[in-house]
C-alpha cells in the first residue's frame, strides 16, 4: 500500500512539474520571443527549463523511487552520482515533453502571426487607398481654405503663412505616408503644423496649448496614427455661449516610449446631434490600428464626462524601420 501511495505522489509531482514548466515555456516565453524576434534568447531559456525539469525528475527518481535498486548513502556527496545518473536519464524525457509542446505552440503562433501580418498588410493598403479621401475631413479642408480666402483680404501675411502650413500638411500626407513606418520627427512636425493651422483658424475662440518634448526623434512610428485624436479634439471642443473652449495637447518621447495626451472642453449638449459622436469612426479605426500594429505595446485610455474629454496613449516606439 505504501508503494502505491508513493507511486501516486511521484506521478502527481511529475505531471504537475511538467505541466508548470511546459506551460511557462510555451505560453509565456515562446510568444514573447516570436513577437520580439529573439529566438536565440528563447533557445537559451528553453535549455534552462529542460535542465531544471530534469533536475526535478532526478530528485523524484532518486528519493521517491518506488522500488529502490540501491540503498542511498547517508552522506549527500556520495548521493551525487545517483542524482547525476537520474539527471542524465531524465534529459531525453524532459526534452521530448518540452520539444513537442513548443512545436505545437510554435505552429499555432506562427499561423496567428501570419494571419495578423496579412490583416496588417490589408489594413495598410486600405489606408493608402482611402488616404486622399478620408485623412482630412472635407469640411475641415473647406473651412481652412475659406479662412485663407478671408485672410487674403485682411491679412495677406497671415494668409500666406497659413497657406504654407496647410501645404506642408498636404505634402506630407501625399508623399510621406505610403509606408508602414515613418520617422518620428517627421510625424511630429506634421502634427505641429496641423495644430498650428487649427489655432490660426479658430483664433481667439479657443485656447490651444501644445507641448512637444522629444529626446530621440530618430525613432519610427506608424504614420497618421495620432491625427484622429487631434481632429477629434478640435471637432468636438465645447464652445457654448459664455464659455471659451480649450484644447490641451502633450506629446513626450522618452526611452523609446511615446506619451501622448489630448484634453478638450466637452459638453453633451453641444455634441449630441453629431452622427458619430465622441466614439466615432476615427477613434474606432485608430483602435484597430493600435491592435494590429502595436499589440501588447500600447495602452489607450479614453475618459469623458459632461465637461472634459481626455485621451491618454502610451506607445512603445520602434528604433528601426520595419516593413
């Protein structure tokens, strides 16, 4: 009866330790290595896991053996040869368990990555096709051009400045956004031009404050990813009678991470008639892009009440161009 219970304990420990180590290797380390493209580091981690599992098997087979063939010496140093023998005998089993599990998981993860890559390529192509139509709201374009037309009669210098800024915006969208990644400094310059145009267009009607802090402008970011947040702020900013609306923008890059924050005055009364509302098509599209292009490397938080609408985005940037 003692041997029966001992065999059960031995089986439980073997199954439990095998499941724990294999689950950690295949569901934690392998997906992370595939996302970060660091398979060499994963191989080292896999060898370490196999060795640790073999050590556990060796201890079990040495000290919990059902029918001991040899009597263990009292001194631990003299027990080491038996432990080493158990370790060597356990290596093939540990390798087969983890190797088979990793092979199945790799097949599944590789298929998922391929599907996501195809979806990403499709989304990128769709964005390219819709770029000329949808990136700047036609209503915004009309208002800017109309404002320039008015300024041509009252302040030609300001009209010329606004026209140059608007020209830079269109040039960037037409000629620099046909790739999956663009330099961060170019994207930030584009956003600054967009905010500057909006500030000039609204004049004294809005209080606009923007802060840009870049430690490393040579990182890369998906093009036009942040535009919907800025357009959304100016589109839905509250300008009720007796209240001056405001827009606050903060963009900071530090240690290859981008911290982006947009806040604007907001009122349900002023926006309830909008068809797409504060959670409109623009924000929905950018959420999908973040999920496809920055899986597990972004954090988006959207908050709203009757007076304030806030968007906080933390993003891990790429330090090299990726297709």
